[in-house]
C-alpha cells in the first residue's frame, strides 16, 4: 500500500480531517493533502511526527515505498522526499552499486585520456 493510502486510512481511523491532522503536525492542509495524494512525500522529521502520532514504526509507515529495481526500471511509487529538499536516497543491491562504480571509473579514465589528448594537440 502506498504511503498516501496508509495516511488516509490512519487519519480516518482517528476520525480526523486533513486540516485537523495538518494542524496537529504543524503543516498546512495543502502540504498534508499532497502527502495523502502521493504528490509529495513528508520530510523525515514529519515521518517521525506521523509515526509518533499514530503510534507506529517507520517501517510500518513506509515499507511499501522502498525502491525495487527490475530490468533497470523503477517500479515503485514516488520516493520519500521533502518538497524543500530534493535529496533522494535509494537502496540498491550490491551488484548494482559495484557496476555503477565500475562505470564511473571507466568514465573517469576516458575523461583523463581525452584531457591528455586535448592538451597534446593544443601544445602543437
């Protein structure tokens, strides 16, 4: 279940309006509404507030928001981000990280070679 749907169920379970829960959390009704509609995701601080308010763990709240990589395509919902912080964290299998590092090393070597060739031809 996506985070927005979970938030909706949790909020309705407490008979709260979006505005009521937003006030409790100290965020705007619009910001909360975007979380519930999976347009944006709450910051980690707000995730902590939500977990404390609903008395659930972070794992329970965001377990289905994890990234699944299949055939190099992300198959999950939007990642947990804060609209004011565009840093996104993904969890990749070790093999994927190793391949990314190998590719980065190859790119670095190619750039260095291009730089040497360029310098060689500039000096002529």
